[in-house]
C-alpha cells in the first residue's frame, strides 16, 4: 500500500500542526492539572470546520479522506491526548454511525450540525454491569403504541458527556433475546428526563469529560431510532472497529510526543561530564522506541487505508490498537526513566503522557478484547 501523502494531505497536516503548536500544546499541562475540558479548543476547531473532517461536504463536513483524519488524531495526541479523544469520540463514535446508519432526515437534522461544527457528539454504550460484556445492557427503551420509546437506565464513563449536544445511545428494546434485543437511538441533551450524572476523576486524559448518563422516562420519538430495531449491537461493534483506529493513532501520537520531549531533554542534561544522550543505553532505548512507533504507525495506516478503500478492517484495527496502545505505555514509561527524577515531576510533560497512555489499553475495547478479535479472525478456537 502507498502511504505517501498527497500535497493536500501534507498542507492540512501542516495546518493542524500549526494549530497544535499555537493552541493545544500551550494549554496541555493546564488542561490536565485543572481537569479542564478544552472548550475553547473545541470552539476553534468548530470554527475552522475541522470537527467534520472526513464527513462528506453535503452533510456539512470538510470532505477530507479518512487517513488525514487519523493523522490528525495522532497529531493532537502528540501534545494533548485529551484533545485527541474529544475529537475522535465526536467524529468516529457519533458522526460516523449517523452517517452510516442514519436516514436522510437524521443526517440533515443531526449530522449537519455535528459535522459543520455547531454541535458536539458522544457515544453511550458502557453501563456499570455492561463493560467488556457490552451485551449485558440494562437500559431499556419500551416501545409505545405510537412507535416512540420511553427510555430508562444509565450509562457510565461517557466521553464528552455534559459538553456534547447529541448522543448515540444503545439500549435493550426486547429482553431475553441477547444482542438481537439491542437498538441504537439518537438523543439530544435537552430531552426531558435525560441528565448527566457523576463525573469521573481520572489518572490521565484528565481534561476529557467522563460522566454517567441518566435516563428517567426519556421520551424518544420513533424517528430517533438509529438503524433498524435489534441491530444496535452490530452497529456498536462496527462503530468501535473504526474508533479503534483513532485510539491507536492517539496512542502512537502520545508515544511520539514523549520521544520528542525525551530527545530534547537527554541532549541537554549532563551527568558524569557527558550528555545523557551520549550513553549508549540512552541511544539504544530511543532507537528501540522509535522502531516500535514506526511499526505501530504502519499498522495504523494499513487499517485506515483498508477502511478508506472499503476493505475489511476490523482485525487490522484491533491489531493497530493492541500494538500501539501497549507501545505507548511502554514508550512513555521508558521516557520517564530517561528523565530520571525530573520525569516523575509535573515540570515536564512525560509523566502526563505516561498517565494518558494507559487509557488507550482500556477504552474502545481493552487489549484483551483486541486479542479476542484477532484470534477470532485467525480462526483460533
Ligand atoms: C476514560 C474513559 C472513557 C470512556 N469513554 C467511553 C465512551 O465514550 N463511551 C462508552 O460507551 N464507553 C466508554 N468507556 C468505557 C470503556 O470502553 C470500558 O471501560 C471498557 O470497555 C472496559 O469495560 P469495564 O471498564 O467495565 O471493564 P471490565 O469489562 O470489567 O473488564 C475488567 C478486566 O477484565 C478483562 N476481561 C473482561 N472480560 C474478559 C474476557 N472475556 N476475557 C479476558 N479478559 C476479560 C478486561 O480486559 C479488563 O482487563 C470509557 C472508559 C474510560 C475509563
């Protein structure tokens, strides 16, 4: 496959890099320290028309290719993983399922404002007792005589919660038939009975909003059913297949950011009358890290290219996410080590990057889930 970027892709990524250096990097430490959702950054990206980067122009998007979007997730994460997950949660997990499974009416009503930057999106699948085992949904949407639904239940750990205007949410519509009883809905934050619950205090991506969603007799009009009734679980899994490429890019971006900071630091810090970079251990550690990052990047580009070309990509996305998230945790831990005591302080960004890296092994399917997907694809039973 050819991963040579076109001049248009390079121009867009150059623009994203400038934006990151001016708007994202300077506030990354404060975003983490104060657990502050980067609302101003979201507004700027919305104004630039970047929140619908790979959504078609006819639906308010920028109409760019999927690889450019994935490279943007990676670029944001080099400086601020919080910004990257806000962006991919909105794009991969909310815009994409509406684009793919929505009716024309739903696309006009919800995708256009999401993609054109007027609204922010979120995705609600996880529940307290339905994490990895997402089929164990307790939220129940009871169908009414007029075709509408009354939704009761809750979600937990929802990214962008509270700041998002539109939520793609999953619930049981028929009990006792397993995953075939799960359906997807589009919810608006103003719907009566829909509220935001507990906000999590987290180890990393601390500026990202992660909250419970609470549904108390939420009346969902029939036209807000997304896709067909009973097809919600399959839609959620397909959505996560794509989302995982974004998380892999987030992970590799974090690793790249940490390496960049470390190369700078070891080239200046002196011990035993030498720069730390002159020790062969430092050189070999950094060489290993760079080789891993490049390998991870190829897995990401391969998965992104397959998705863009309409080829099967679920297994490729799982391999990219598994490898890149574990790479990010390993690389950031080693970077902290090369910084010594200073790496353990908040004076330098590598400790934040080490904390941020961990979540990429957990959300949108843990590493164990990725191994299940890969071994399943291999036919290992
Ligand atoms: C910061 C953050 C943001 C998130 N954002 C969202 C969001 O926007 N929307 C959303 O819907 N969800 C979101 N999540 C939820 C996330 O996807 C889940 O936390 C994740 O899928 C794991 O589920 P769990 O936490 O319930 O862990 P559990 O399912 O309880 O798993 C615990 C451990 O057991 C392992 N395990 C479970 N089953 C098996 C098995 N069969 N074989 C081997 N090992 C197994 C897991 O891999 C894990 O190591 C978010 C979570 C966090 C922390």
